[in-house]
C-alpha cells in the first residue's frame, strides 16, 4: 500500500472495475425477495448540486442488500423537467440576446433536446464519481419513447374513466414565464402593499388590487352583517373610472365583516374565490389583464360614442403593465373624488411563481384537470392499511393531510419542452378526441377530419408521477421488482411527487408503487442557513470530491443526521471524514506491513477461522472479537431500521477508538513480534469493519480490501455481509 491514500487516483479505476464487472446489474431469482430502488431522476438541465449527493442514502441500502445476497436493483434515470428546463434554457438564450419567441416550436424543442443531452452525459458521469452503484443498463429518460407511451396510455385511461376532464377555470398563471401552474407550485410570500378605500355607490370598499375594478361584476356582503343585509339582491348604479356601471349585491358567508368595510368587490376573472361566486350567481368572467400581464381595454375602446374623457383614460391604461397602470389609476380616482383613503401598512400574502418570483396572476384558461379526490382516497386507504410506511413516521400524517386538502390537479402547461398532450380539438364541432398517442383520423363526435392537436404539454409531475411503473418496462422487471422496496427523497417534495406517485400508481397498477418512503432533510450550511449562490454558501459536491474524495463527502452527509432532519454541512466536516479515511488507510498499511505479511506469502498467512475462534486464549483477542460481533449486530439493525447515521457513528467510534486507540495500543508488542493469532484476529476485525463500512465509503474500503490477505478473492462489493464471528 502507498504511504498515503489518494482518492483521485483510486476512485476512477475502482468504479470502472465495478461497472465492467456487471456488479450493478441484478439477476432475477424468483426464489429470492428482490430489493429495488428507483433513483429520483435529477433534472437533466444542470450539474448535480449537494442535494443530489444525498442519493448516498440509497446507495447505502443498495450496497447492503447486495452484500446480503438479495437481487438488488437501483435504476437510474433523468427527468426532462418540462418548465424548469425550458426556464434554464431561456436564461441561456437571454445571454445571446434571444428568447423562445425567436424560434418555431420544432426548432426550440430540438435545441433544448441537444442542450439536455449534453447535460445528461455530464450528470451521469457525476453520479459515477460519487460512487453510486446504479444499474446503467436500465438507464431511463422521461422522454424515452416507452415512457411517453406509458404516459399517453395513463392519460387516456383516466380520461375514459372520467377522472381527467377539460374545463375553463382560473389558473395560477406566470405572465413572465408564460405558463400556468398547479396550486402546489405557487409560492406564497408576505408583502406590504397599499390598501385602497374606494367609493362604490353608497359603499366604500377596501382593495389591494384597484386595477381589477374594471371587471368587477358584483358586490358581496356577509348575509349576517346587519349593515348591508337590506342591500342583498339590489342592483345599484355605481360611478367608475370609465363612467357609470350597474352592480348587484350578493350574499357570501365567507366575507369577513371585520376586514376593511365588510363589503367586497367580486372579480370572477382574477380571483379564485370570486370565480366560484361567479359560477354560483352566473356572473360574467371577463379579464382586464392579459396573459402578458398587461391591461387590456380593447373591449371598451371598441365601443362607439364613448365620452372622450373616458376614451383618453382607457387609452392611457391600455397595453401597459399593472405596475405602471396602478399609480395612474390612483391619481384618476383622486381626481374623480372616488379615493377615500389609503392604508400604506397593509400586510398580506400573495402568490408568486416558484421559479422566477413573478406575482402569479389568476387568469381564466381552458386546461386539463385530474379529479384528485377519488385517487387521494385510495391512497389514504393504502396508508391506513400500512401498505406503504413512512420514515420518519411523522410524515405519514403530513401525507394524509395533503391528500385530504388536494384540489383537482391542473396538468396542462404552456411549454414547448415536454410531452405534448395527446388530445385533438375538432375545428367543426369543438369536441375533444383523446388518444393513446396516435393521431386520430376523424372527430369522434361529428366525424370531421379537421382536427388540431392541443399545443400544451403535460405537467412534469404528471409524467414523473408514473416513474415507478413507467421505468420497469419489461414484464419480467415489472413482475419482479414492482412494487419497489423504498422511495427515498427530500421531505420538501412529499406533496409534489410522493403523493402523486402514490395516487397514480395505486389507481393505474392496483398496487402501491413502493413499500417504504424514506424522507431526508435539506442540506444547509454550517450555520443552518439554506444554501444559495447569492449568499455564497453553496458547497459544490464535485469540488469536494476533487479535493477530499467521494467517500469523505458521502460519510459527511450521513454522519450525525437522522431521517427527516435538516443537516449542516461544512468543508470542515468533510475534511474530518477525509482524516477518518486516512486513519483507516494507516490501519490497513499497518496490517499489510506486519512481520507476518512481510515474510510470508499471502497463501501461507494464517487466517482467522472457526478453528482459531474455538482456540482463542488471549483475553484481548476474545474481547475485540466480542466487540466486533456487537458492532456487526448493531450496524445491521441500524441499517434495517433506516438509522444510517447511527450505523455510521458506531463504525467510526469502533474503528478510531476501540480498534486504533485501544486494541492496537494494548497489543502492539504482540503485533511487533508477529504473533499469528493476534495478527489473524486483527485482520479479521479490520476486514469486518471494511464490510460494514463499504456501503458508506465504498472506494476506500474496496481499495484496502484488495490489498489485504483474506480467505476469498471476491471484490468487496459482492462479498457477503458479515455474520457474527464469520471468517473473512
């Protein structure tokens, strides 16, 4: 062995040996219970970040079960990540002073495809560098033809069952990114905005959005509010900024009498609650803000005989962003005597785009929806029956809460990049024809041959929500590995992805997609703060691998962190695990350089076996054997119970203190003299440690394993998990 351990030299050849040896590919053996994990597919649009390095938890489980002799599958893949990838690519275009609008649909799709293909290759090599023992022969991309076929078939089945429908409703629309989102993708932030008190006929109403008043269709009051009870049902003439309008007062028990003046304006085209009121009272849904985030007064300017004052006013508003129009409106309200007062300290929560931070504009748009509650009920029932369990257990309650509160899921996205929705609208009768991907020859309703395909693509979570069954394409793989054993991911995407995989998997396959959900926490900096480029506290996992080796990073990510808990990661912690790797290397060198190893051939070195075990006399040898047996039992139980940090801590403490500080020191004279029993026991104990540590630090342990005399020449990756007192 070299004087010092050099991971940069060792790791590449070892991974190549593993991959070329076919050790990552399981053999289906129906007499044995399979263990399978599907890699949560990273977005194929950028380098891996430190959160992706948490895949180490999956690799620990995979390597452990492989050593136990289980047919073990860890299936890799990548996500096309629809909107997010298009967002990333648009930033790339912006650097070239271009935008998506400079390209036709086919060209933009092709260019993004090439961009993603390049990133996928880089990302897969990065996964290799982190030591992840993935079965690359089964590598899957969410835009693979077989996956798309599965997604199409699922969509048609749900449509045929009445669980997918099309409706014109308010959607959460980002006017900057040009697409709608589901409710889960809206990020709510607290903000201070002026609250404007505006005269509405005999009333005063309070609103933070005066710009939408041009499309108000009613006034709402709480039916129990004595101040306004008499007005319910009355139609009032109200002076507006563009002349007089009529408005009816309607009852709404959700109006808070204590907010503002206790009377609310109703704008069905720009508020979800108001939209539902509009359906209840048959109110018009007419937007004043378009999909570019600009004020649209074309409906007013197209009229004849408009008062010149109001025409000029509308022209000053038309085609401008809300932020520009609002102060103009406020001045006009003052001029007309309609602005009563302004509360400058109003604090409220507003929805923003989770990606770019733009204020979400609720806008009426026809979209495809999934009826969630029938699927959610099946999932809740499966959880209650313990068909799927959560680690930590507290997330079971969280999942059921989300499932209870889910609204119908908008799965349409106004993106080019993604899986285009297989639905065609008849140009003649406007009916929709849904297929399993094939282009229909005629309309199902009127037989017209003039059909136009929907331009929208599926929400990425709709396709990735089918990941567990869409990836296991062959019948033998599906029958053997589905349901998968564990789904491991961050707790932050529990509602986004885990719940949706459960809903779709249970309904479409009649079984849970995985038996256990393991949720890890977020990786934060040394002060517990969220990592961000703006703060300058981001840890690049590949840079850490370059400097300290993959094993040091892997161990640092697991050490001292329980399931579901955020962890603090620092370079000092990674450096500490590099020091631990060096400690183990030095112990290995000590054993390799022992007198016995120096003078005897590997074949003639006495190895620890059952016979020697029965003849142990030295109390130190008996003690260390007993202690390594306790360690083996403890680590095995910890891994089986998903307590990976506890297992890592046990191995670390035993290796550094029990073995190095105590046993080596107590028996240094025996080692120096070449006592065959002492050295055989030491080798056995250390080889056992290498086995126990292999799932956590695979490169280092494989390298040392190959340098030391042992009973079998099998690579460590496929050696057997240690039993109590078992010879190595």
